[in-house]
């Protein structure tokens, strides 16, 4: 579990990132910060598009930013928006968190309300989600061309 000092830093970075949001349709600026296992922090904001399916949530943007920098292991993620309650990630973002085993989820709003949950609390069947959980069932497929 993340300690309070780390998630306070992550929340601050997520708040700063949300100010860069491009959200002309929903008007909801969201920021996120993901903590790579090596201690590197990556923040990002949501980017909307007139074609809704082309929009990207802040959580996914932060993870993708880290992935593009070569990171594959993560300790947690923080999400912040100007909402009445702490901001809860959507199902697509939960799927991405499952893909990379991002267990600790810090949800916050601008009023200082914070909720920290494990991914399994947000998605009880997370053990069935993501390639990391099913890869072992397909090892023969992934290693088909490897020399024996």
C-alpha cells in the first residue's frame, strides 16, 4: 500500500496535470499520476474529442506515457477531478490498470476528499482481467517459434 506522503505527491501532480485538460464537451478536467515501481511519477490529463471514442482518460494517458518510456511495473495511480466525491475511474481505465497490475488506486477531488482502494475492490473479478493474468494459459502460443 502506498504511504500518505507518496499519494499526497501523486495527488498534487494529478491536480497540476488536470489544468492542461482538453475537455470542451464534458467540461470535467481530470488529472492522473501513475507511480512506476522504480519510483518515477508520470502525470497526464484527459483529452476529449468530438468523436467520443477517440477521447482518452487521464488515467490511461498517464499509464501510456509511462509505457512509452519503457515502464511495465507500477505501484499505484492517483486520479483527481473537480467532482462532489472522489473521482472513480471508468471501466476502460480499470481494464488498463488490470493489464499492468496497478493495485493501489487513489481517488480524490479538489475539496480534499480522498479515497484509497485496491483495484480488486473496484473490480472484484480483476484476477480474470488483463494479459498478465491469462498469459500463462497461452504460453505455448507465445513461445511457438522459440527453439526447444
